[in-house]
């Protein structure tokens, strides 16, 4: 997934030149999370393990999915013009904290689903 970052930067550069579309506040907030997770990885760089990087990439992908589910045709990079990029950069800790709060809820939900699936598989193995 490491190729995502260069592609993200290229898409961002292209999107900045594109005309702005109607943007929902939630789409913008979610796009800020994508940006924040990418900026965070860049900022801490070598301190993250490959596993940590994969987790942050999956978090960013989650927010891409949310935007796409609401607004399939939106240009995500257009949601984060230079002023927004600067805001996120200047308040990165707050942005990452806000976004992590949501991903923590999702992570808990995924763990619950995984446990339920494992229990069902085990029950089926045992004739239940």
C-alpha cells in the first residue's frame, strides 16, 4: 500500500486545479482525516513499523470509503484545498485525535464481528 502515498499526492495536485463541487461538511471532515493520517505518517516516518503504517493506511481507506458511499462522484482531493491542508498541518494532533476516535469505534465493531464469526465457525465444526 506504500504506492498509495505518491498516488495520493498526485491526485491531490490534480484536484487542486479542478473546479470545486458542492461539498458536504461530512465529506470535508472525512477528507481531513485522510490527509491527517497521511501527514502523520510522513511526520513520524521512521518511528512507525510497517504494521503501524498499514493500520494508518487502512484508517485512511476507511474514510475514503465513507466519502465514496455518500458521494460516489466527488473528487476527494478537491475537498482539501491548500487552506485546508495548512489547517490540518498546523493542528495535526487535534485532527488525528478526532479521526482516531472514530476509527477506535470501528475497530471495536470489527473485533466484535470477528469474534462472532469465529464462534459461528467453531460451532459449525462441532455440529452446532
